[in-house]
């Protein structure tokens, strides 16, 4: 019987959202619902597993981890790519790496939701009423008429831009790869990086984390923002210089931030973001939707079955 591990299934749903009957007779599955810890803890916990299924980047697979798991032969990531896997190390050790499909653009809903919470305080007022407050205290701000600055106009950035336009927002965009022609095709205005941060009422980040984008939003960019401006990050935490953001929020040089992603996840209990009244935080919910999870784990089962049959599918090759 081949041993298979499912990592970071926080909601304990992996075995419920897909039909595992095609592989049940061939594998013995162990589900890990909580983070395993550092590299050494991961190596210790996963000894003897031939198949390991990752949930996105929640548990990174560095060279140290891969070399510390001599029994691992198949590594599956949910989604089509995963920058937290040392692909070269996997190839050198003969580990097959496979991905899965995904559903729609669930992160767009979280991005828009954070914008609404920052401007209309829905969750805040809900908590007040349930705590016994008599009635309203906030005066919200309509999204209509505001300018949204989209940092990264790929599939997800375009989806958010479309929703923003439906709210009556003006949308501007910039990224390192964006051209005026591509922006025009998407129905938004191309601007410089400086103008994006200087003119936007809300800046929403939708670029992939890479060496080039790490720290892309720092003290300089935050310093260009309006004092009434908001920053929304549903991409990856390290794209924003966290210390610079904390400083800007503490000094009230920007109005607030909506964050679904952080440098360290899960977010430490003593982190400043947990105590700041001008920050809305969610626990990296961007890809966590029922439809997406069903698609993810359907793909996981297919990947396992194909590998067991000697015909792996959706293989991710090292670059």
C-alpha cells in the first residue's frame, strides 16, 4: 500500500470534496490539518510517504526538505504552479511534480470584499450590533467615483477591474510588463508606477511574487499615496515591504489596508496587524472556495491515479 499525505487541510475537507474511490484501494491516506512547522519538522512528519499533496505554498518544499524525504516519489501542488517548490532539487531526486486545475477567480471576491469593508465597514457594524450597540456610528464612502489602481493586469487583475467598473470606479493600471496597448484592450487607463500610487484612492495588488516583485511596494510607493488612500493585497505578502506598511499605517499617512496575505503565515498572534484599527485582515482566503477546492482535489485524485498507472499527467517541469 502506497502512503500518501495531504498537507494543510485546515478545514478538513480534502477527502469530502472529491471522489477518492479510484485510488482508495491503492493508497493509504493521512491528512494533516495543521501546519507542520519548519523544514526539520516537515522532514520528520513525512518520512515514509511516497505521495505528498501540497495546498499551494502553505508548506514550502525547499531542497533541504526534498533531500530529507528519500521515499517521496510524487509531489502534487494544488494549482498549476508553485514557486515554493525547489523544482531543480525535485528533478535531481527523481520526484515527479504535478499540478491541478483551478476554478474561476475566487481571489477577486476577496479583493472586492476588502475594499467594501474598508469603505463601508459592513463587518465592523455587524460586530457592533451583535455586541449590543444601539445603532450605526460609521459614515461610509461609496466606491462609485473613486479611482482604483490595479498593480498587475493579468487574468485576476482584469477581473477585479471589471467588477470595479461595474461599481462605477475609474480604473488605472501599471505593472512591469504592462503596455498601454494591453491596458486599452482591457478597458483601463495605463499610467506610470508613480501615477498609479499617487492618483488611486485604492491600490489593489495582483502580481505574482518573484525576485523582481519582492518589496515592489515600499516606503517610496506608500509615500506617494493619498492620505485617504487604501492598499489592498490579496497576492502575496512579501510584495509589500511589511515594515514600511506598518509605519505608514501607524503614522496614518494612508487611511488603511485590506490584507489577505502576509510575510509569515499563519499570522503570528502578536503581530501588529492584529491590533490596528485601520487594517482589515483575513487569513489568506483568496483561493479558499468550495468550487476551487472541488476542482483542486478532483485534480489531485486524477494525478495520483495517473502516476500509479505509470502515465503521470499535468507534470510541472523545472525551468
